C-alpha cells in the first residue's frame, strides 16, 4: 500500500511556540530526515520561519516536502478571528511557494492541507478523555467556532486552492463523539474534510478503526499515534491535564501501545485510502532527546507492517 508517511514537530515536543524549552527548528528537520522521513508538517504557527527563505532551503537540503500547515489556536473566541485569518494567509502563501507534492491521480483533495485544530483550553484540558465530565460550548459559542472554521476553509480554497481539514483534538472543543458528529452536520464536506487522529480518537473514548471506517468518505488526511496503556490508565484514573499526560509518556512510538495498526492497515486497504499519513507523538520538549529514536522506531514499525512511505 503506497501511502506517504510524514512526521511532525510535536514529536519533538513542539506544541506551544512560547515554550522556552523547544528544540531549534533546524534540529527537528535534521532528525526527521535522519530517521528516514521525506515529509513533514509545519507544526504550530510561529515555530518555523515561514517568511524566511532559509526554511525552504533547509527543507531542500534535508530532502523534506511539506504535507500540511497547521492552525492550532483558539477557534472559539471571536476576538481571535483576525489572527486566525492572518495565519491562514501566511501559511497558505508559504505552502503555495513550495514544490508540488506527489499525489494519487484520483484524489479529490490532494495535499498539502491546512489542518485546523481548536487548541487545548484550560477548562477542557483537565477533562480530556472524560466525555461525561467535560464542559461543552453553548450554541452561541459553538456557532462562532463553526463560522471561524467555515471562513478559514473557504478562504484557503478560494484564494490558494488548498484544502482545509478539521482535526478533533483532546482538550479542545472538538474532541468527543457528539462534537465531531455535530461538526460534520454543520460543516459540509464540500467546505472542509476531516483529519482523524488515531491517538486522539482512542484517548477520547472512540475506536479508531470504527471511526475511520464509518467516516472514510469524509477523511482526507490521517494522523497516526499510539497510546501507552498503563500510563493512559493512570492519567484517566487521576484526571490529569492533557499536556501533563503527554509529559508522563501517554504517547509512545507506533506499535508499542494500545492501537491495533494491523487492523488499521487492513481497513485502509478496504476503503482505498490514498492520502497522506503523519506520525505524531506529543511529549514534553525537555524530553526531545528521545525523539529521534522514537520517530525512527515508529516509521520502521509501519514499514514492517506493510506501509510504504516514499514521497
């Protein structure tokens, strides 16, 4: 199965661009290439220098192609609208300047993508994975969230020809089954696709195989991660903040956790998935010394299970 596999800066602990412990972006690119990847996501806005030609040069030196840019920000607050639109313009402008990606000829919505993620809110992060306890948005705030997504997706498509995909994420306001189903009812597939993440689905009480199968017609892009079952059991029992759980090692290399990647491989063959897959493993950036070994192990595992990754 010739599915292209990429990596992402979150594997080096890059989630909050204001964290003082982030590794140099050059190190992330060097180690992604060293691990055998040929594709990379840009990570959260503000980490990689989109306005400087040296990023394009470094990508070329490392043999890396960019499969997606990400808006990982507050998609709920109406005061953040202008900031979100500015990010969309800058990310899409950069993506359009890069060499074209190889895509399957019959793909409806080829890469690169603009991944939209409502960021981790303090009042939700403590309840990540706990659907019955987590606060929900009221109708007014939910409608603002949907309007922000719709505006960004339409802008990216209309002005840049770039497909937006919506990524449910633990600790954000699009996390649980009822929220994802409502999202799909409110945002048409013509407007934006889905980026389902195996780890976030599992973390939030959903079976990744079932969800990818049931919603394959809405999925343009996939994220793979794995969940360490013992750590997961502990953080669920003690109701741990999401990023604290990541720092404790709840995310592990692919194949070392609870998610059945043989079943996912078979499923993707059955549904004829032709898109890109990005491996992620959130962690504390102070533990980025272990990133190279982990991203190398994840890619090796997937190749051994039958996934081919050449871009």
